[in-house]
């Protein structure tokens, strides 16, 4: 394609075209998560950039600002990172051990991309928390988080459910539910200092 | 009905020799899968091993566990054999752990020589997260009632909960299995459970605590103690009924001590969780840490306080 025509010494074309291509691929997968259909794009062209971007964004937003009381606060950056990646790896191992025919990285890719609705919920929650606190504040955040949690589950199940034998689908989907539930809980209980 | 068929099937290979040598061993009620190929579990009264494919599966499992060296522990297939369960089987095992019956050993009636690791692992994970989350929710609800209590997400409790539950559910069965093996060396008539079966029993017995912990959200003390005691009774009863056929052959003292230690450890776990994650909050507002720092202006106060600043 365009790579063959690049002049060798030109830094703009040797780095920006593959970068734009990758960014477009990530963006396309985001759209697939937001409008989940049964398609193979996420599975076929897996990449882990999207999950990394989402995980870092989520961890940065969830990190508590000041360290006034280290023991009592919300999760640290590293804790969120560990929960997301360790959780995704555990779920992937679980579904492979149950006999699913999805590859390791494809499953990580799907689980990571389906955090996108919850990251959007985190953004909304942070904006809502700037307003006046109170029960309405809490109800709005609760509503948004519940909707996004359901969206994440639907999106990931649409991609993952077909890879399991039919009498074990529930066994493979339950850990996904637990994973997104824990992340939703972390988002909901976020209190800015 | 099928007892005669199963005897005929079992007398196929090694059981013939076994029956010839030690006729009493067939009445032992253990799922011992030693290299002697002792598969006379069909002798159990009221055994529902009617189907032949169950027998074949137990043979297959026996082979898998005998030839443990061939699919080595470094291969993926070795671990896949521990996740060879269906949704309905896991649900049945959970139901069996919720309703223990005397004389029905969990290992015999639910596991049937096919222990799985799915149940113990995910039940422990669920219990750890539910403990941390409901403990935090209790603090949130208390803060609603008494605004001077400082609410914080307390994320470190997740770590504490998961380490505690996983250590309990894996180290205690290890110790128990080791102890039983040692006693078996002393008294050969005792039965034995494999390590995985012990882990399975403990893992599924922890399931009853999940709804109990959710019930502990209700701030009524007598209800909390009642539900805790009920859960502990069910769970410990399941453990005792499962272990009883194995330790029955041992001396009274050893059996009694073992069973009491098992129940005591279980009770310690339940009470430890109750006290650590659901700390009873003091009725008066706490004095020290909130007077040193200026009180946070808006976030902690309930909206019903009149704001004199507002026009």
C-alpha cells in the first residue's frame, strides 16, 4: 500500500502511516464494542493496544489524589492495573480450561475492549461528582454505572459465548460477570478527596 | 439392579485379584484410587451408580490419576481434566453442599471421583469480593445514618479478604489431607480422600457463606448472629458428614479431635470475617482523626442540613 512509496529518510511517513493505521484499527474495534453485533473483527484482528489505553485511562481516573490515609482509600493505580489484567488472564485461562476454542490473546483482547463502556461511565461519574453531592448525585451515578455494566456484559458475551460448548456457557460467563461487577463497584465507590 | 453388572464389570482386571486377596476391602467406603485399581465403590448401599458410562468415567479418571506422570503437570491437558464439569453438575454440587444429610458424603454422592477445581476457585473468589463489598456497603449505610462517620472505599480489604479465603480453602485441606495420610499409614483400614477431593469439599462448603454475608448487611444484630450460626452449622455439618466415613475407622480420640478441629477452624473463619469486615460502629461520633483536619465541606454532609449561605 502506502508503505512502498515512502521515502526512506522521511520521519513523517515512516512513523505516521502505521500509527494512523493502528489507531484506525483500535477505533474500529471501539465501534464494534459500542454496537455489538456478531462479527469476527474483534476476534480475528486482535490487538492489545485498545485494552492498554483503556486500562491506563481507567486506572488514572480511579487513582486517589492525595495520600492522606493510605490504608483507607480507593485502589491505587497498580491495584487497578493488576485487577484488570490479572482478572482478564484468569478468565481467559478459565474459559480455555473449560474447553473453549478461543485463543489466549483473542480473549484478552475482547475482555479488554469491553471495558470501554465502564471507562465512559467513569468519565461521566467524574463529571457528575463535580456537581452538588447528594442522593440525586448518587442515583445518577448508580444508574449510569448499571447501564454501562450491562452493556459491557452484553458486548463481551456476544463475542465470547460462541466459543464455549453449550452446556458450559454459564460457567464461562459467570467470571466475566464477576469481573465487570468488581470494576463497576470500584467506579461507583470512587470518592474524590 | 445393576449391582451384579457392575460386579461383573469390575472383576474385569485388577479387582479380581483384589477380591481374591482381601475380601474385606470391598466393603471399605472409600474412593481410594491406589494403583491396585480399587473401584469397588459400587458396594455402597443405595449407590446410584446405575449407568455404565459413569463406571467408565470413573475408570477413565482412575487411569488419569494413576498415569499422572504421562500427561505431566506441565501440560495443559492435565489441568483441563480438573475443569471437566458442566453447568448442571456445578449447580448440583452447590445444592448438595447446601443441604448436607447424615450418611451422605459429599465426595461420594456429589463428586463421584470427579473433583473439579472450578467450584472451589470461583466460590472463593466470589466470597472474597462479596465480603469486601458488603463490608464496605455496611460502612456506607452507617454513614447515611450517622454523618460523622468517615466513608472510604477501603480497597485494602479486598486483598485481605482474598488472601484469607484462599489460604483457608487451600492450606487447611492440605493439612487435613496430610494428616489423614499419616493416620492411614498408622491404621490401614482408614479410607482416604485425594487432595483435590478435600479441596473440593472445603470449597463447596464455603458457598453457604455467600448469601449469609449478603444478609449481614441488615443491621439487626440477632438476625446477623442467627444467620451466621445457621450458615456455620450447615457448612460444618457438610464437612463432618463427609469426613466421618473416613475417620470412623480411627480411634475415637483421634476422630473426635480431628472433627472438632475442623469445626473450630470453620467457626474461627466465620467469626473472624464477621468481626473484621463488619466492624460494629461506635454509636457516638468518633473523636480523633476528624478534628485534626478541617472538616470536608460538602461531600460528607447530608443534603438535608440547612445551608444558611443559600439565599
